[in-house]
C-alpha cells in the first residue's frame, strides 16, 4: 500500500469521526500528501546529484530539511507553487530569487522602526537601482505573493487608482530560509520576513498587525534592559531581533518585517531542525548532527553515545537553560520549537551558544507582569499573547519539551547515535541546576589583587593550562590529578557535561579553575545529609604566586555570592571530603553567608 492509499484511509476515518468535517476534506488531505511526496522525491533527486557538502553555516542549515517536518503527514506540501517558481522558491533546492517590488502611495504605508533609520529607507537600500515616483514608497514582496496580490479585489482597486504600481523584479538574489517566506543574503544587514499566502503544509503565512507589533515590542523590551540581564547570565545566547516593519493599508498580504542578520561572517550556526533532519541525499541518510557525532567519536576514540551525552549537556546549558530562564525569571515564554531554535557550534561541533527567532512566538505572563514592566511598563498587554501561566506552561511543554528536547533525543535514537540514556542523564543532572550568574569580563568583581571574572572552560584549548596546574606538587596534594594532557581533556569534557566549570581571571591573567556542582551527585554527599538542591564549589588556584596571601577568601566570597544570588534555596561548602567530615549547608544549619562558609583551606586549592 503506497502513501496515497494510506492517507486516503486515515483521512476517511478521521472525517467519519468528525461531526463537522467538510465534504471535500478527504480529497484535500490526499492531494496534499501526494503533492508533498512528489516534492520530496524531486528534492532528494536534486540533492543526490550534488557533491555532498559538510558546510555548517546558517544558510546550509536552512536548506537541510530535505524531507520536511518529520511528524507532518504532508511535510513538503506547497499548493500553488509550480514550475520554475517551485525551484527558485524552495530552500531544499537551494533556490534564490530577486524580490518583486511595488511603488505604494506614501500615505498608505504604515511602518515602525526601532532602528536609527526608518523601515522604508532600509528596505529601499536593498534595491538602490529602483526608480520610484515622487510621493511613493518602495515595498518588496515575495515573487509568488506579488503574482497573487494583483488578483485580489482590494489590491485591484488600489491598482486602478494608481496608488499601487508594480515595479517588477529588482535587486540582488535572496535565498529563502526554511520557512520559505524569510529571505537571507549573507551581505545584507537584515533578513526580510515577507507575507506569503501560499498554503505551506496546512497554513497561509501572512503577517497579522498584532504580530508586527509584537516583534518590535520584544526588541524594545530587550533593548530596555532585559537583553543585558539575559546576557549577564547567558552571554552566548540571544534573541534574533525584529526591530522594524512596514505594511500597506488596504493591501493585506503586502507586509514585511525587517529581521536583524547576525549571520554575515560564516558563523557555524544552524537551526536544530536542520541539524537533526535525516538526509537521504547523503550516504546512509546520515543527518548533519549524525555526521558530526561520528567525526567527533572517530577523532577522540569514543562511542557516539559518549559524544551524545556531552553534546546534549552543552545544548541544555547553551540553549534550553536561557529559554527557561526568560520564562521562569522574567515571565517571557518563547515558542522554541526546533525550527525556531538556532544552535551556535564551536570549532569541534559542540554547542557554544544559541539564538531564538520568531516575531510571532512570544508569550507574556499575566501573573508575573511586574517582572517585565520594570523595563517597559505594560508590555505585552495588547499583543495577543497575554496569558495565564497555565496556558504558557502548556505551550512551552510542547514546544520546548516535546518538539525540541524529545524530538532531539528521538532523532538520536532513530539514527542509532544514542539511546535515551544521555538525554535522561543530562536532564536529570540539570533538574536542580541553573548556572550561577557569571562574573563576566564586562562586569568583573574587584578584589585586592585586581578585577576578577570567570569564563567557561574550553576542554581542548584550556587543557594544557589546567594540566600544568594539576601537575604542580602543591595542587596535586589536594586534587590528585597529575595527569597527561589527553586525560585532562577527557576530564574537562566529562566535567562540562555534569557541572559548571570556569577559568578565573585576574585582569588578563588566567589563574584559577572552578567547578560549581550538585552535591547529591558528588562524593561530598557521603559526608552530610545533602539535600537535592545543595550546591558545592571546587577551587584550584594555579600560579604559586597567588597562593598563601589570603586571595582565596576573596575569590570564594565573590563566587559564592554569585551562586547564592542565583540559588538562594541552598548552597554547600566544598572542602576535601577526606579532611573534613561535616561541612555545613544552608539547609541543615540555617543561612550561611559566603564569608563565613567553612572553607578548610581558603588560600589553597580545596577539593
């Protein structure tokens, strides 16, 4: 039985159970499945004819969804997109096209911009050769949309009045991204998110006025202080901004959002959906993430299961933690499904940061409005997604929990890269863990020896530095890790998968190594009745000239202040468990201030 017959049977059964199913619902469903199957076959055939590319840049990720959404019955259905347009407008076929343009009477153009330049001027700069009549504004459209617009009655009236004048195609070639309607050029300062009335899978993607307002409102909210607060805690995560828009009154479907383009220099970044998508155009159908895991496993002599655990741990810290922080701490929910989630990769292919994109997918907590109002009073009330937490919990439960995380773990299992143990372990270790607010180079803490700040450990780049410190006899007395560089790399990788690990700097000098960890998962838990929320701190002071001068006390105070600020519910000290058998914790003995916490060796590297 082929896919068409299966679709017909399922659609017939569903229609028979629905009390108000349209009479043509079965034919519609079967038609979309058939359309999708034909497009996927064409896309696979075209991509197999190419030389396989291992590119990990933004556009390569957008063009990776050769099979479409893995859970949709018609993942590549695009009714009405035919002929040459089907090739030029499809990211899976590496299509590109020039924008279509209209000259619109200026009084009909609504716009808003948080940029230094008005939206219409930024748009016009994308096709400087256009000749626009005086009193008119140039407005771009997707080429398919331009052809459809002129057949609409309201637009026809504007055409007849001369208030809307087609100018044809102009400007350079743009590449459609995975949504089809957002277009990208690596040399452009903005991406353009265009209205597109084409029915893609099962919906038409034309901007609503409230969505235009929502995107720029969130940009202003972030610019007012929320963005800086987020960066202080998660310096490698950000929201891709939608800081301007314009629309034509009386011509629904002729709207454009200006989206910031942070991917102009070959950054290694991809939407999560593009990383996990199976690729039948490649040998064995291996996804980009699968190819990356096998490369890492081969390079390091590990199993893909181990690589998966490290990759997932990094992903949770770099991407999921800040998404949850925005909602948990500030009441702003992000619809972070796999296609809206962008993963920044380091040189080895491990997650080092993240981005979220979508001017539609923001939810504002009605119950915690004060958290956002301190930056922008009343934000979100009139934007269509002002919701009780119960509604946001349900939406994020699906988009972040099911679609994003379980979809990622499911893809690893389906592609035989790992079973579900890495996912369960990584999530379990983070259930009571959020990284302490980082003491960054931009916001250091003054101590008697200079300005102190932390940065995340790089297991490869920092291995020699940590190896040298660990092999110092004085340090080895406490840490017992006088190991080779190769073994240090393995240790740092495993550590990064389980806890926060940092390099501490005084000014520009790297001088200490830190771990913030969950006590319940550490041997320290055997020394006292540890609560699941208790956290511990390990400190190694590397250079000998920084030891024995009381500096450790000041550094520990700075870091434990940061830990306690992020985790007021509990914290624990961390001496060598073989040298002190009963460290105090907040929970067992009441509040403990950082300066009075019982560090047994405050100026030596406690372990």
